[in-house]
């Protein structure tokens, strides 16, 4: 009896541990990265993009739906950490936020995850009805975009990061200018007069 209990226990421990390492180890120490906001933010902005496709894992390395993962980040006390991987798939795992971590870490994660969750829920839903005229007076609406690949850039004049992207966006516009099935739309918060001057 004792022998069979030992064998079963050994089997369960082996099974549990092998499941833990199936996806690889965290890229960073989840506790160390929470020591200060700037370290965490540097890691977060470089390695975590909640809008991309990724395999979502709970704190026990079990695969969970992406919307549940984002909800846990938006409403819980979790931090996403990317796991090391030999393939081109991104694996993000939930780790608990340390009680002594900077509260800005939790607040930022909650907000970013809330936005990502909201956007994720909108995927594959019909685009809302809209109609406006561009700076040249040309009508842009759901009907004029029907059947086209639409690339939308949202920006405003005083957004430095937005302006920095212009050369890359302009390169794409030039590259695909002869494609009738691709439409580039640049939505700005500024007035038409400000935009024409800019």
C-alpha cells in the first residue's frame, strides 16, 4: 500500500511540474520587475502588447480565453509576464502583484487591460455607421469603404509619437497608392483650419 501511494504521489508531482514548464520560464523575475514603476514600465512597453495575438495563461500555467485573461488584468491584482519561447507564439502568464509594489503599476495595468478588453470585444463586430467629409471635401462613409482594406490612423497635432510615425505611414501610403482595394484614413482631433496649416 505504501509503495503504491509513493508511486501515485511521484506521478502526480511529475505531472504537475511538467505542466508548469510546458510554456517556458518568465522572461523576467515577476517579483523583481515590480520593485519600482520605471523598471516595470520599461519592461511592459517593450515586451507586453495586449492587443496582439497571444496564448493566455493563468497563474497555474493553464490556458485560458483571452477575454478572461484581460478581465483578470483589468479587475484583479495581476501582472502579465511574457514567457520565454522557441517558437514565434507569444505566451503571457498572470502573476500576482506584490502587496508592496508601487500602486501605479496596478493602476496602469488595470487601465491598459480595460482598454484592451473593450477593443477585444469589438473585434469581428460591424463598424458603426458614420459619414464625414475629408479636407478635400470628399465624402467618407461606410458605403465608400465597403469591400476595402481600411487603415486608420488616429492622431492630433501636438502628439509627438503620432508625428514620429508619419514617415512610416507615408511610406505605406506611397507603397500601396495604386491599390484600389486599400484606403488610408487619417483621423485627427484638430480643426480643419489647424490641419491645413500643419
